[in-house]
C-alpha cells in the first residue's frame, strides 16, 4: 500500500502531468537546499504557472497531508525555503511575468517569480526603481523578497519591502484566493492583512501576485568613503549625520577584519590598517547631492576620519562599492564555508555591538568579520568555518548564539532582514516573551490550522487545535 | 437578583472605588456619543491610570460579560467609540503622560490619552513633529489616532499613523500584556503584529503605551493657492505635479460648493465663482521650497489655473489655509447637522469621483460640498441635513451610500482615514469578498474569541466559536 506522500505525489502527477511534477530523488535533491547550507528532501516539486494551479496544488497537498513550501530562487539564508517536513515544494519560477508598470500611479504589478533585478531593469527606462535591494537582488525573486520582507543597503532611506507593497493576491491554506491591500494610497479598511502577510515567510499564504510601489530614480548620487583608525569615530560620524538631519541612501560599515578580508581580493582602496571604513551614499537632485556630500565629508573629518574620499563619477563610485559588494564572497574564501549572521541593535549601540562581536570571536577562537548597515543598526557578522571540523562548528555555533544574545541585550533584534526561517527559532525567546509568541501562534492557527503552509518556520510551531 | 451588568458594575466599583467608576446614568450619557452623532448607553465608565488597571478592568469586564470599549477624545466619526452593546467604556484620558522624547533616536514614547496637539507642542522645541495631523488633532488622542490609523492633510508626503508607530504595549482580551514592535529601525521578527493592531479600532487589544517615530520639522514651508474655472484643470495640475516628481506635503482641493460655503464665513480669498481651488503646501530646505513652489506655480498655470498665489509669510499662509481649516464648521452652518463622508479613489479618478458626487447630490436633492486630500485621492463629501426631516435623512443616507459605491466602482475604498467603526460595516462588502472578510473574522476570533473588545466594530461580527 502507498504511503500518504506517495498518494499525494501520484495525485499531483495526475493533475499536472509527469513532466511538470518532479518526483525523482535526484531532481528533488536540487530543491533540498537553500543558501543556509542545510538539507531536507521534499516529496515532490511542482512549477505552477497560474494562481489556479497554485490553488489546485495546495488543495491536493492538503488532502494528502503534504506540507506546501513556496520557493523562489532559494537564496534564503535562514532556512525559510527548506522543506523541513518534506512535502510539496511550490517552485514559483514560472510565474515570472511583469504584469504592468504604471509610472503615473507609481505601481508595478508582478508575479512572484520575477527576479528583483529583472523588475529593476524593466523600471529603469521609465526612470523608476523598486526600493528593496537585498544582496541577493541579482537572483532572488520578488515573491521571496515579500516573504522575507527583504531589506538592503538602501533601506536606511527607503525602508524595507513591506513599506513598498501595495497589494497581494494570495492563496490560503484551504485554497481560497484572497486579494489584500489596494491600489489607493491610503490604508484599506479593516485589519492590515497586507502587513501581516509580508514577511510571514509563506507560513500564512502563498503569494501569487504582487502590486509594488515604485519610486522615481534619483537624478544624481554620490558615494563617500571615510576611513577610520578608531571604530568609535566611525560611529560618531553616523550619529552626527543623523543629528544633522541628513538622510543618506545608505551608510555601510566594514570592520577591521572585513577590510583585511576584502582588500587583497577587491583592491577597493580601503587601507589595510584601518579600524573601520564607512561607505556613505547620498542621492537626490544634483544640487542637493552636492550640498549633502560636502556636509557629510565635513562631518566625517570633524568626527575623526583620517581620510575622506568622494567619488566624482560612476567608475569611482563602482570602485568604492566593490569592496562592499564582494564582502560575502571574500569572506567565503577564508574557509570552506561562511556563516552569515543578521542582527540589529539601536543605531547608537553599534560600537558596543561590534566590540562584543570581536570579543565573542576571540573567546570562541573563531574569525568574525563584520559588514553592517550602520545607519539602520543592522550587523552582518560573518564567521568562516570548516564544516568538516566539528570542534570549529561547535565553537562557531556557540559564538553565533552569543552574538545574537549580546545584540538583543543591547536592545536589538534577533534578525534584521534575513527572516527567522528555522535558524532564528531558538533565539526568538531572547526577544519575545511567551505572550508575544502565543499571539503569533494564534494567528497561524487561525489561518492555517492544519499547518499546511511552510510548517516549522518563522514562529515556534503552534499547539494543534484539539 | 442583579443582572450581569450590575454585578460587573459592582465588581468595578469594588476594585477601583466609587469615585473612579461612573455608573450614574447622567454621567454615562456623556459617554454615549462620539462625533458620529448616534447614541448608545454604556453600563459603566472607568478611567484607568496604569496598564495594570487596564488589565484588571478588562479581566473584571470579561468575567461579567461586559464588552470593553476603549475611548480617547470621542472625536471618532465612524462610530468606533460607541458602546453599541453597552459594557465598560475605558476612558483613557488619565493615561496622558509623554513618557520620553528622544530626538537622537527619533522616538517619542507616550501614553494613549495624550492629545495629538500636546505631543506636537512638546516636540516643537526639539525641532520635531509627529506626522499624522487629523482634522481633530487639537483634541483627538494619540491612542485614538493609532486605533483609527489617522491621516491628515500631510499624509501625502508623510504617510498615515501606521507608518510612524514603532512599538505598542497592549492589553489583550484575556488581560495579557504584550509589547509589539521595537525600537530598532528594521521590522521585528515573526508576524507584523504592530501593523495588525494599528487601525484595528480597539477590537483586538487595548493600547496602553505607544512608541512613535518623530520627524524633523522642515525648516521652511510655502503654501500655494491655485484657482480654477474647471475642476478638470485642477485634476490635471495634481497629475502634472506628481508626474514632475514633486512631493508636496499636501494637496487639498475644495469644490465649487465648498468654496461657496466657506468663503462668506472665512474670507480666505477663494473666488466665489471658481469651480475648484487647490491648496498646495511644500516643505523642506528654503532653497528646495523656493524651487518647488516656483515649479508648482508654473505647472498650475500651464494646467489652466486662472490665478496662482504663493503665500510669502506665515500670516499669508494662515489666511490661505483658513478656508480649508473651517470647512467642516462652515458646512455645519448650512443645516442642523452635517454628515461627513470619507472615501478614496485612485488619484487619477478624482474628477470622475467629484462629478459623480455632484450628480448623486442632484439626484437625491441633497446639498453635497466636498473637500479632498487630492494628492491621496481621499474625498470628504459633506452633506448638511436636518435630523428632524425624516425624508431628508433618508435621501441623505441614500446619496451617501451611492457615493461610497461610486468611489469603490472607480477602484477606491469605502474609507480613507476615518475608520470603519459601525458606519462603514454595511459598505465593506462593496470592497471585499467573503474570503477577505472571513480572514479578518478569523483573526478577530483568534485574539478575542469571546468578543470582549469593542464588539461590532471594524469588521463584520465573526461567527462565534462553537
């Protein structure tokens, strides 16, 4: 007799045909990973091409007790796309059409499988862009960005994904299609379902269409590199910029270890003996950019930067940004694997956080190099490690947990922009009490009582209804 | 034998003392109204002074089957603060302390009973302001603003209340205290409870403390009045301003009827024979304001304005705004009462909406005068009427319903910034299908299964759990 999952697979194959449902274990293996590095084999992979097919697939999966795990490009680094309980992976990559671009109404309607960069390329000729620019934007999909509420270097000025989603079409766990949000500017009546679904990591609904708010491309931008002998002076610069009421598009920080790691690789011109560098980008009208850049250079110098460079043209800007852009790749060269952490602290606790990260690295004898969205208080400590070296893996995990705990203690959050997935579930109770978590569990039970949708992610598993 | 409500009252009096719980019917009558004009008598009124007292009051009320209706200044015009099923009115007016103002972190921590204007006055010396400025801001409380997700003329540039709430402390229906959101800039992990609770009209939780994001006061502002012989030219101006990528702080529109109504009262200098006027405010640095104002004057003239005036000083600005500010008062002079509608349409459907409103007024023989946040597509048609004239009341109601239906048909929403309350419940199904409403009802059941908190508001009453 067939197991439930085999019955489920057979029903999917029957509904959509054998060419459109992957059941072979070698094929399924390709969908067992995301960028987190862990592995969970699913029972089947299906590539829906319409909302109606998502509905049908969800209904079949539910009937056969198969969890449904929506997946975009699989760049998730908190485990959000891993099929931890097996089931059906809904690979959304064929729902990849840009449905409409309306510059007058400042809206782009897309299917969830559209890669972020593809929308940016389509918007550029209209003079517009979509604000969220996660590091993965060359591959990650807009559906994934919505599920994870992605950020990026520019969210200092422009906010994260949730600030730019105006409407969603979603499929609920029972197969109902629901449209939330609306095309008007103000909040739609009733409860804010839109905000609830953005960042829910596919645990409450499968996103099948997205209306995104788009922004005019700034006519001018300028990048400033400021080099520091003391991390503290970099932090003073950030505070002084904010106090001066300047709003740069981004303020990125690389610490000493990160500089040492990227410079030999990228030759971005970051001095090897610096304690920190800041990369500050301003955008706007040419006159406003000119004024802001001059003011920021002044502030950086006044705060103790030993060197301040302002990129005058695109080539210089690209060169300055290169060191930031290659940060993950450079860190990945230090060992067989690199663990990427994502935590936040209040902006004015950044120095304490970075110093704590350094001390924790020393304590556990692991190398930690950090790149940070300093304007947002969002840190990404990276820990290179060798997965074969079990002792090092244990020390990496211990250091990693202590880093999260230290940041929460400073008033921060266990995740900034990479989501909870499965990775942050153990650290959620550092930040939330049982009452907060219970509220989230009640919402999950209300919308997905049988835990069909991406179970075991984003929030601690709710108690079952009895 | 006592009724349940009498037992509940007695328990409240016993817990908090007879001086702090109003039970006399004359006292309770003062809390039977909000600005909507309907009347529902509650069983008791209590003025909590701490979160712990809110917890205790909610627990007592729940135990005795008394609904709990949180209330601020009672300026609600959709019925959100009316005790439609009796019960306990929680008058939050004594929880009225500003707890902290932190300009560096751009945060103000307040209790819910603080009037909006009081926070603005406290922020001004620091050079900051809170973005939401509903028409009621001189009296309405920040707790009420959060519950209704209030807007105001400046939400074109700055967004509505939900865009500026960073954290909430709330009391749930079971008396649990929960803190949602956080002081860091990025979205906290898990589901976005903050967005869910803002605008929920007190139906999911009672707000007991609020962390608000505050903004630097713009150093300069300028108001431009543009006068039109044709409404269409005013709409063209709005579109052209947006297409030119200018973001005024506000774009307000008064239609012919509204001009005729305010001008004899306020002498704001709006020509009596104009078909529409726009009041456009720009803010920012003096140089940016100068440039934007010049460009907007050019655009208005180019779009067919017969007259464009730019206010050079504060006195001139105040004079131009006077006509807008007195709009409700002026409309209220036309009859014994005035009904205030609040609907939205996509910005580019504003002319069609206003023409539809005029036609509906003619059809039902009621006077309709309209003021609109034209940049947001948010209309406030006002219908003066005599509550003693039952035929006129019926015609007013019919016209009102048709106005909402017409706007929804144009792609709009049944409410812009005044909430659903009880007033918009009958029109919600124009905008939402049963699936959308069912999702909201499931959330309500999940957090408040016994319908303790402000029952019968914001969403259609959920089916009871069985």
